[in-house]
C-alpha cells in the first residue's frame, strides 16, 4: 500500500505575488487566490493566497537538480517564510493514511521570521494516557 494524503494551507498575504508563484511552481505547489480581496485592519483590499501540493505525497521536501542529476533536500517552511508578509502566519496541514494501517495528521505554522509551531494527531495518545491505564493505538 502507498501513503495517500490531502494537504493545504490557510490563506495568507505575501510580499511579492510573482516571486511567490514562481517559487510555489518550482516546489510542485498549486496556489489558490482568495478573490474576495479581504480587508485587513481597515486598510485597502489585499489578495490572500493558499498553497497545496500538486500530487498526493504531501508537502514536498526534496527537489531535483537537473544539471547535477541528483536529488536534494530542502526546508519548505524556511523557504515559505521568505515570501510571507511580516504580519501573517501560514498554517500548513496534512492528513494521510495507508489503507487502514494508520491515519496521520499534522500541522505546522510558520511566520515571516521562520519561527514554527507544530501539532500532531499523535499527541492524543499523551492526553489519552491521563484517562485510563490502557490505551491502544489506532493502527495496524
């Protein structure tokens, strides 16, 4: 069986739309634009953007250098931070499964300074341990 997932982000502002779109395309990400032109803090209308992976393998972490003919690893969150408006936070979520073997989910929030916060569906087991002496896992 193969891992299948769905992933997307919230909507956020970017510093430069053209540079952001070029970066997203280079990383296999599709860009969604909020055409409602949401007013932010009483200011002029601003476009908001969200991203999601083009394929079903989740958020990308590897690229391919054609000249060197080799794969390389990159940090999607560090790269995204460079494009974010200084006042906005991008929240990237992913939910996946491998048949009924397991269900996995996590979210990462990143700001323009590259600071992150993370949450995982796995954290429920730590909380469940407080409720009873025996907790089995929802897998295999």
